[in-house]
C-alpha cells in the first residue's frame, strides 16, 4: 500500500517534470512568432466567415425546401442556392438603406445563425452523404475524389492569398469595397460594371465586411465545392456513383474552371444557380410536380442576377417546356403551354427585376451599361465596349464546341478559356446510355441535351457579333448540362463491352489522366505563385503582389503612400482594388480617347484643355500604365497618331515623381 503510494507520487512528479521541460524548452525556443499565430488565426477567421454565410444560406433554404425528397447532396445544393439568392436580394435592400458596415452585417449574420440554428444543423447533416458516396464508389470514383480534393486544397491556398485575377481587381471585389467604404449601395459612375447584376458581389460584400477580400474569395470557393458535390450527388442518384464522379470530373477538368475556384469571380456562382435550375427542370420533366417549374424559374433568375449572359437559361427553359408539350401531343393546348411558360418566366423576371430597377433608377437604362447610352456610358464608350471584329471564321460556328475545347486557352485569343476535353468527349456519348435507361434517366439526357443545344446555338450566333462575345466564360450557365451529359456518357461507356475491350475501364483511365493533368497544372500554379508562403506569413502581401503582378505591386504601394486626399487618375490601368479610394481606374482603357473626342464634333481636345479639366475635377496625380499604352498602340485598334502625340505633350507638362521600370509612371498634376 505504502509502496504503491510512493510509486504514484513518483509517477506524477516525473510527468510534471516532463511537462515542465517541454514547456521550458519552447519558452526559449519559440517555434511560432506572435505574427505567425496571428496570421493563422486570420486565415481561420476568414474561412469561418465564409462557412458561416454558406451555413446561413443553407439553413434558410432548408426551411423552405426540406419537404422535397431529394438525394442529400442535391438538397445541399438546392437549399444553399435558394438561400444565397434570397440573401443577395436582402443585402441589396440593406445596402440601399445604408446598412453596409461591419457591425450591422456581423450582427445580421449572428442573428440569422440563431434564428435558423436548427435548420442549419439539419442542412449540415446533408454533408454526411459525401461519406456515403465515397463508401459506395469504386477505385475510379475514389481516385477522382482524391484528385478533386487536391484541386480543392491547392485552390484554397490561392483563395486565402491576396487576390490576383484581373476581373476581381477590376470590379468583382472592387465594387464590394466601394460599398463598404460608402456604407451603402450607391451608383459608382467610374465603374461601368456597376450596372451588371451583382448577386455574387452582394454576398462578397457581406464576407468582405467581416473577413476582408480573402473571405469573399473563400466563399466563392465553397460555392464551387457545393456545385460539384450537388452535380455528383444528382448523377449518382440518377445513374450510379461512377457517373456522378465522371460528371464532377467534366466540370472541373478544364484549367480555367478548376483554377477559377480561387479567382473571386462570379463564374462558379453562375454554374451553381444554373445547376439548381437544371436539376429542377430535369425533375419536372420526369415528374411534372407542382412547384418545380416555378422553382426552376427562380434559379434561372438568380443566375441572370449574377451575369447577364445567363439569360440563355430563359431560352433553354422555354425550349424544354415546348418539347415536353410536343412529346405529350399538347401543342393544341396553347393556353396550357403559355401558362407553363409564365410559371417559369415570371418567377425568373421577378427575382431579376430588382437589379433592373436599380439600374433604371440610377441611369435610366435597366440593362446598363449595355444596349444604349446612359449614365457614364456615352455613345463613344458604348461603341468601344460593344464593338470589335468577331474572332475566327465560319469554322467557329460549325465546329464551335470542338474548337472551344481544342483551341481555348486561358487568357488566349478567341475563346480565352480552357474548359477541358470531357464536356465534348463524354457528352456526345450520352446516346450510348439511352438504350436500357429508365424514364427518369431519359428525362435527364433529354433535358440536358435541349439545354446544351439551345445554349450552343446562342453561343454560335453571339460569337459572330464580336471577339468578346465568343469567350467561353460568358456561357458557363449551360456547362452543368454538358457535365450531366458527360456523366450519362460515362454510364453508356460502362455498359458497352466490345470484343476483348472493356470500354468503361479504358474511359475511366482516360478521365483520371485528364483530371490528373489538371490537378498538376493547378498545383504548379499555386506553387509558382507561392500562395502557401504568403498564407503562412513567410512572404509579405506586398512581395506576393510584386512577384505575381510585376511592377503593378510597387506602383500600388507608392500610390498608397501619397498624402491624404490624393486623387489619382489612371491611364490604361483598369485594376483599382489595391489603391482605393484614391484611384480612379481606366476600366475599359478608353479614357484618353474619351478625353480627346467624347462630346466633341469638331476638333479634339488639346493637351492643355485636358489638363485643365483634370485639375478642375480635383485630380492630384496621374498613374500612367506605359506598358498598357504601348500594347494598345502596337497591337490594339489603331488610334490617330495625333492622339499619341497629344499624350506625349501632356505628359511633358506634368511633374514626374517615380517610374516603375518600363511599366508605370507616376506624375503629379500641378494645380
């Protein structure tokens, strides 16, 4: 007894000695600096803000849609989609009454979390289906899941780093920062993109108010995750897990689509709402249940509220409804057809109308900045923005999906995006799954095919209007339909055995090869950008920008060091996120042409007149993007030589402050 007592005491003493030595060692040999800990807490906070907003959206959607029996991953997507759409409209209204400040938006998030706490917990339970999908998958499915997880990991590292992508720095993240600086939703004349639908930007504003720009980008990353899982869940429920993973692979196999998870763009938001639209339409086609058609219209409206070009979904939905009537031999019942068109179209226009009203009240043009001059869009600006020669030739009409697949390169001419080979490679094989498919599966193929065909026809026509309208990113609203067809194509290959060849296995290997290459590209991009280093605090944000954006980063640092009250006019530089509110961007690189010719029917403005107008407007400095001007001068549309001479004359009248290589020049505008 006594021996046992002393043994216990000795054991506790030895344990405390061990703890003391470990603690004492790290008091002196600190493995982490306070800055490192603070940086990690910041990353956790940003992810937590994004997750909280997603959870609130899911809880709201669960409260409204939990009575619809669906696969849990499909419910995960539809419920979050409906919640996000409603929250974006709520935030728009909140912005107009001046509630865009961190305290109000943070309090709103907390209040909604409390009000919908039970619904949020119920929505979280849908995530268990990921484990079920994994357990029911074969080797192909699990390898696809592993590649997808790697893509998610690499892109999350990039999402947590300072944003770099062009359009995010021009308007996707710049507009939310404008709203937060003003404390409200208001017209921003210096950014014509203010007129674009902003469902995603409203939610970015919410995330940025609590966690800066990275929280907004992570929120978009989460939307991409839910989109991919919703697609995989729907296809696995309709066919089998292999088809679900194949559809997910098709949607993420293109470098543009995969890396776009971390861009802070609205592209994945469009595909998210479009997927929800398509799921509702497929279910309505198979089982014309009351409420599904209006719900499809609501999601189509949310997609258009994110990007104007998602308006193709209105045409796609109308075509599917018409086909359903044709199949049922009800074309004579025109009133019934009209009623279903209205059941679909009116909800879509209902959720879109606040964005059109916003534009009309501010500029008089509901579709500002398009169609006709209004607000800050003069006739000259409209011609410069909407004009341009169509890229390519008739081959880009006749063979558009093939050419977009083979020749589309991220940032390249024409299609300007890499969408991967699986949409066309697997999607056209969907007919192989028709034979032996049940009515529910055939409804999926039929509906997705009509949506894809309608979207492609619109793309073919619009692509001949200008080079800009050919870009693949403008038509991502029907990419989920292509992904569904790809999943069906995989199911068809899996059932087809030729003598001595099991095509399903060969196709599986090819899909994994494609997804593996994409994973490698995305991973190398993350490593090349040194996203992990800046996330860990090893590299500063300033150095990260300089390493990835060249002289742009140092130029932004210098602008931010100018005296308080400085107003910096930018020429041939569109990105103003990192120098707000001092900078006024040249958003479509048309400022010099406008200064010279806009509103003048006779002689162009002289350099002295332009300088006087800048001084009168209160501009104190000029940031001249010389590299951008040289590119436009040598490669872009030819401007009169007199305009370039006038620019050189004006620059000679300004006081140079700092030059950044051959890229940027900072001048002081003398009063």
